[in-house]
């Protein structure tokens, strides 16, 4: 049977079309060779491949947006809502046009935000490193970080854009605004003194919730990263937020406290001092944060009446210059006694920590003594004798040993090696032969075959 033939037109020679009939098997071979040649070509990306619109829309980003449109995540994309150093935000509608969306497109080609290193170095979530040379991978990791941070904040009940989808470096969120008009930033909002006061109280509460429940420090909190709509604050731009374990988390938190206080003081609000706000946010031993905040605010108004506001402001400046160090545990302090003896806020805090620890231990011992109150005096005397023995043994453990010379150390090593060899020799004498072990395993498998 004749194999099916296909005609391949290979060109025009002297105004005549030359046609050859090639079998299918040959045609497949030719196509395979063409694919290999195509792969081996060196592809040079020119300026056209990196050309951007609005500093973010390069060909790769446009392709991602087209795929999102095709998949039904959104039905249309409108104009740019806001621009920033790390991303642009566009308005869009959901697939069924029932919900307004905010599309945040991070910059990959034109990077204006080049200070990501200080927010990433030391962060536990970036312990496996990140790609410094490949800007696309780095920005993708940054977008994933913002997506996770927004999820934490929204789950804690703080008003913020709800994250919906993430594709590479394109983040889809709920739109904060009325209709097609975005909510103004706090710096552009016109507030009355009363509205500014309640906005300040809400902001302080959000900072504490972020630190205590979300385990996050915003690290760039100011009037530029807060939206104001219907007498409510919304937290945005949390890509640079770090965890409290970050080496610079307290420095970032102090910067946030200063920025918030500076803005609201310009809005005729008497804010807390940076020191008071800082320790209010990080202190996890406050039973009722709302009552504690009301107490602090009453103290602010009392300072205004007493006329001691200037003195407190000077002390606050000194506190900021020293860059507050708030240890998370006593292991972070080299000399605890020296810190306690100093009449500083840190010394008082450490003293409270140690007092709380000793109080907990004494309470535990008192509970144990109450539960064992019916025991006889003989048992208590035996316990005392055991305690004294344990103390003696503990003191013996910490006796200073004489320093050995080099020759004596060598002799000790040699004697130790000899002892190890003798022990291994005795172990080999009583070792079960390998054939016996295999025979026993085989019999066990025959007795209990696996199903």
C-alpha cells in the first residue's frame, strides 16, 4: 500500500513553482530539526521587550492582565487611581461587574524603591534568601509578602483592603471608595478637631492590634499610608511590614509612632509621647488596652493643665535619641543587675519582668505547699536533706579544674582512645553473626507474611 504523500512548495525558480512530494515520516523529521534549530537560537531582548507604560505596564505585565480578564477575575480595567514608589493602583470591576476592585501592579522594570534590603534582612520569612539580581523574582516575593500581611490584618479586624487574588506581581484587592472614586488619603482629608481625635485613638488601637495579634510592625505608617472614608481609617501599603523578631522592628515602630504623633499634633490633637505610645504598643501585660489608653489620654490632658508638657517633650526627645531598646526576653540583656539599678524606663520594665517571674515561682511553691500540707515532718526533713545534697553536688560540679599541660592532654586522649578500642573489641565478641540475623528475619517474614 502506498504511503500518503504531501506536496511541499519550496520556492519559485525562473517563475516556475517547484513541488516535491515528501512522505509523512520525512516531514516529521524535518519539523523536529526545525524545532531544534529554533530552540538553539540566541534570543536577544531589546528595548521593545522592556518598554513600559506608567512605569509598570511592560509586555509581560500586560499578558498577566489579559489572562486575568480572560479567566473572569475581572471584566474591565479602568484608569490609574494612585502611583507610588513601589507600585501603581488601577480601578477594575469583577467578572460579574458587581464589585469594585483595586489592581496593584508592582514595578519590575523601573525600580524606584531600592531600599528593600533593610526590610528583608533578618526577616524570618526570608530566611532562605531572595534573588537580588533578578528584579522580577524579588518583586514577586515582595507581592506575596504584602498579600500575606493584608490577610493577617484583615483577619484581625483592622479595616484594610481585602486581598483576593495574586498573579506574579499583580495583586487584586477590594476597592476602598465610593463608586469609581477612591477614598482620600489621610493627608488629603479635611477633618474637624473631634474627627481628628477619634482617628488618632483608632490609629493607636490599630498599631497595638497589629503588633500583639498580627505580629507585625507597619514600618511605614504615616498619613500617606492611611485612607479616611466615612469617619474610619483604613491601613494600606503593608508590603514592608516586618515581624517583631526583625532586628530593626523596634526602630521601625518608633518611627511609626513619631510619624503618627507629628501628623495629629498638626491637626490640633494632643497626642501621647513617643515613649508612652511605644510601650503601649509592645506591652503584652496590659489586661484591658482600652481602659489603659483612656488613662494615658487623661494624663495628656492633665499635663496640658499642669504646664509640664514642655518638660515631657524634652524627655521624649532624649528617649528618641537613645533609640529605645525593648527586650523580648531577659536573654537579650547582658547585665540584668546593671540595667535594673539604672533609674531608666528599661530598668523599671526589666525589674517588673523579674518580679513577675519571682512572684510566679513563689506562687507555684505556695500552691505546692498547700497541696502537700498534710504530709509529715519526716518527709519535709528528708526533702531538705535531698535539697542539701543536690546543692552540694551542684557546688561540686562548678569547682574549678586545674589547667592541664599539652603533654597531659595528649596522654588523656591516648588513654581515652585505648578505652574506646577495648570497649569496641568486647562488643564485637558478643556480636550476633550476620547470617544468623538474616535467617531470623527470613523466618519471621515466613511466619507473618505481609498482605
